[in-house]
């Protein structure tokens, strides 16, 4: 689930010939290959991802901007650059675009490998989800199924938690206490008015230079001022805490009920991989506004997270952008102190006339640069940045016979509050998307993805041979917590031995297939103690986007980061014209 965040892709896909370029204006669907088409099974049961370029790069070996990696952040950046009429080329190491967000197919089961809980796709205007704003700018839309609840399994009991302004009070009355009800009401009364300020500045308006005064500060000053006036003096004072840890708002309201504190920690962790003392208040306030306002819903894209990737790819193609698959970047080329292009594994040089944008993590980007050009202070800062841990994953395909018909799409299992929501083997997230999008599984079947969200210690796995008995035994041991959670969520009608597809992913799987340093979820940067890096680097013409940059981890955040970089690479005039065109 992970609130528009996470996770990984393990498989080799081949939707187009090797090194093909998406440069047609005609919509192309992505198709997945099986082992029979030449993919090699790995010891995890997932298809092996070979990144060897079998033929030289096919296409014009230059672009205005070269984007390394096709995660959501990279695709959003490339899409807007294409919309700005820049010649943009995305280089992707694997066989399908999407990074952590693309899907894979085994025996007719189509699995999400990463994000699975979304909201805000249908929103428009200044307060829309950043990804929705990018899709709107590209003239793309996503068909979604709407729903409003997920199942929660916590030490106090299990219940169907509904979003909206009133429903959660019923759960609190039953599973917590009257005091919890009072404190939750107090929190909503304080937080929801602040959402106007948190959402007054559209992410699409931000850029990384002084032009932001025109595109953001001046343009939206009236709406920002209006939001402060509507909040009143006390609310305006509280709004100054938006860039501080959310725990400070909780403490200022003197919220002490254990259930409320635990629940808020859980929401914060699912959103950004940290507890309430580490997440920006602005992120939590935005989430509260999306989930606890009248008429709110959650949305699941029909056809899974691949539908998001397809829409972004189509937007890039439509405006003349290119994506080259199986184009593994070996290093970033720096000449006279400036990033001028990239060298591919096969040896080809691709020139970037204006900029290189890395959608890789900060640690992996560092590894792409020649050591001699990296300022020591920059290198030290990246190496000292703490990392979130990694993941365990369980992908299952099974018959729906015996499974209750009212099964929901999402389930959260918390084993012990005392250990903390960020403790390993303590929280399991489960998604059964075929409940809302039956076409993701063969008729009468279900697909399921369960995972421990960024809490699996990489150190337990480091150095293990994936083919060894020790590795296989550790996989069985560390996946058991997910199996138990699945059995609890699906009930007695589920039999693990009858699953038609059973795949277990580990931190080594995550590291190998997503090319994530130590398989990490991302930077473990706590609000109030440090800030996410900006998008420029000490190397002129080298920029970064994705979850290693501001605003941080999560689909909305990485979409915003990609947009900020794209905006920064064009004139203020072009940027303003785009804002006018999309009505924000």
C-alpha cells in the first residue's frame, strides 16, 4: 500500500525490440514476455533481468536533455520537458519503463510491484495531486475504480477503516476510548484548516531558480494570503509549522492517547517511511485533507500501476520525446567540469546539449560520476545520509473459490504497537487489486502483493549467495510473517499450498533488479533534523529527481520532483504559459 509509495520490480520484460525508441505518436501498449521468450528464471522465481545491451543504441545519439531512469519522477520530468518542446531522451536499463512502479505478468497474473494505494487522480486545479497535474499537462487521464476503506488488523482488534470526516470516529469508539474520540476531533479541527495553506502553492508552479518568484510566489500570493485570513490568527500561527515535524503539532495539541499516537505514527510511516517525529507537517496535513474531507475517495487505476506508466509514456511520445529501453548508463560524462552526456554499457556516448537528469538514488548517482570531479563535501554528505531499510515481498496468484466475496483491496497488519511501526517484521501491507480490477487475474482468480514496508534490514542479507541453502532458508524464515498476515486477511478459505504463483522477493532482489543501493526504500531524512537535497548538484548541467530529492519519498513527491527539474530547465515564460494552459 504505502500511500502512493514503494517498492520494486524484479522481472525482465520485453515489450519492444531491444534498444527500441518510443518516438511514435501512436499509443503503444506494453506487453510482457515469459521465460519461453528468452528470459532466464532467477533463484527467486522472478524472471531474470539482463541489462546487457545486445545491439548498439539505435537512435540519434544526442538530446537537449538526457534522463537516466524511467521511474515516476524521471517520466514526469521527461513528459513535461517534451511538453515544453525540448528534445528529451529517457535511458532505461530494463525492458519496460516505470522503475519501481511497473507491473509484471506471470501465468496470466498481472502484479503491481510497487505503489498500490492512490488518491487524487481525478482532482484538478491548484490543489490537485502533483501526478494528476503532470498528467493534465500532458493531456492524459487514468480510469480508476473508487473505494473508501481498507481492513486494519491491530492488537486491539480488526475493523474496516473508512476515510471521510466522520467514519473513523465509530472505529475509535469501539476499539479505543472516548478520550481517543475527543483527541481525534481536536486534531482534525486543528489540521484541516491548515490544509488550505499547505495546498495553496501547486507543486507544478515550483522551479529551482529565482524565476519561482514569478511562477509561484507572485502568482499564488493572493490565494495563500486568503488561506491565512480564513484560518484566523491561531490557524495562521499553526501554519508556520508546516515545514516542521508533525509531532510538534501533536505535542502542541497535547494529544496523549496511545491509540491516536500509534495511528498517526502508522499513517506517517506509510506515507514517508518515518514516524510522526520525522515527517513534514505539510505532508501529513495534505494527506488529512485528501482522506478526511467530505466526499473523499481512494482510487485504484484499472489495469494496475502500469496504467500510470503507460499514460506518462504516451504523453512523452505524443510530444516527441523518446525512451530507449535496455540502455544501461555506465557513467555520466563530465567535460570541463560540466555534465555533457552519458556513456552506455556498450560504449556509446549520448550527448546532452542542455542537461543530464538522474532519476537514480543519490548513492547510485554518485557511483555514475568520475571520482575526480565530485567535491568531497558533496560526496561526504551523500555517504553520511541515513538510509531506510529494504523490503520483503510476496506475490501470489490463487483461485478465488472459498475466499469471501466482500474481500477488500487493502489490508494493514500491525503485530505489536510497543515495537514501533518501523520495527522489522512488525507491519505487513497487503493489496489484492483484482478485487477492483478483475482483468489483472485469470477468470475466477486473484492477484495479491504483500510486503514489509521498508523495514527489512539489508545487513541480514548482505553477502549471501542467492543460490545457497542459507539464502533459501532465510527467505522462508523472513517471509513467514507475510504468509501469516495473508492467511489472517483472507481467512480459512485460503490455502498457501494451492497458490498457482508464489514469489518471494528479498532485499537482494530489490538491490539487483531496481538497482537501489543496499536495496533501500530511500533516504531516512527526518524533518527538523535535515532536509531532502535540492535538484541541482555541484556539477553544472547535472540535476537529480526522484525520492532522493525534495519533497522526498512517495508517488506525489517524486512526481513533484520531476516537475520541478523540468520547470527549472525552461524559461519562466514557458513555465507560466504551461500553468495558464492547465488552468492553475
